[in-house]
C-alpha cells in the first residue's frame, strides 16, 4: 500500500500545475490557433492570415517589435549581469540594493509607461530640468513620430527600468549556485576581475543566462502597454495590434492571427537560444 502511494505521489503533486497549464495556457492557445485558421462556418482557411499580411500596420508592427527586441534584451542582459555581479560581490548593504533595484517589478506595464510619460513629455520632468539648468532654451519633443529615435529611446529606457530586475534576480540566483571555490582558484592563479568574469563566471552562468534570455524575450514580445502609453498609435507593435483588433475592431480572427504570429516568433527565438546557449551532451556528462 505504501509503495503504491509513493508511486502515485509525484503525479499527484504535478496534477495541480498540469491542470493550471491546461486551463490557462494550453486550451486558450488552441482556441487562438483555431480562430486564426478556422472560419465561423467551421471550414479551415488562410483568409485571416492573408488579411493580416496586407494590414496597413503589419509591416511596421513586426519591424518595430523586432527592433525593440534587439535593443531592449541585450541592454537588459548587460545591465542585469553587471548588477548581479555587484550584488554577488556581497558589498556592505548589497541586500538593500537588491530590494531597491527590484521595486520596479511591483509596477505594472501601464503604470510604468505613464510614469515615464511624465518624464519625456514636452512639459515633463526632463525638459523642465534641462531648461532650469540652462541646457536647452526651449522644450524638446521626444515622443513624436518625427523624432523616431527619441521615441524608441524613451521606450527602451522605460522597459529597461521596469523589467531589468527580473533578469537580475535570475542571474543572482545562478551566481549563488556557483561554488566560491572557483573564484578562489581563479584568484590563486592570478586572474583579474575581467578574466574571472569571462572565463569562470560566464561559462558557469550559461544555463541561467539561457533562462533569463528566454523569459525576457517572451515578455519583450508581449510589450505593448508601455509602447501605447509613450507612443500611442505612432509606433505599432504586434501585441498592440492583436489587442486593437480584438478590443477596438471586434475582430477576434485577425487578433488571433497576430497572436499566432507572436507565438511563432517566440518559438523561433526560444529555439535559437536553446541551440546557441544549450549545454551539449558532453558538457552535461562532464
């Protein structure tokens, strides 16, 4: 009887998570897929995907989304790695530093966008401070389509401030799994801080970097509240188009087509990360 219970227990513990994933992720994903490729009559069709491809905002949406991915994710990885290494050095007060740096995680996407809108708007804090210090004579317009570089920079800054902490937390956890004997051995052989980071920390941190990259890229693909708050409709992205077609235009089929495109791009990026940063079989055996 006890042996039978021990065999069933692991599956029983996994059951709530499996039910959660099925109800909130798997089933909605299948429903979205069917909405994108199935007509109301029940026939399978590619008409909605074709409509998406000729949509006026389609080209700008996927280009802007990939542009933000390329700019945001590497910047956040570098910033998070620097902060994680600083925390892992265990300087005096490093725990408080970690808590303070993680505060933006408690702020929603839209709230973060509105907060930074108050900074970058024409009468915002940035222009007020610059004019008060005599740096500029008149207020600059950062958030306009004519100043596309300023618009992108504002979104990158807002997203980096809001979500870098989640990457840092993952990397800090990975750093704490590295035995400190490795650092002591590197110091013993005369490795400076840069060499120790390149040849000891980064190779051992690769699994955590892989997880951080996958999670942050998935979240970056879903970014649209910050973009809408700062840029409005001047900078379409895929997630915002999916929301707009569903909430404003009441077209669930086209919204599902954009969501399907988002899912496809996420899978492609995840596969690339797994191939590039994944541990080889020989490394696992080692």
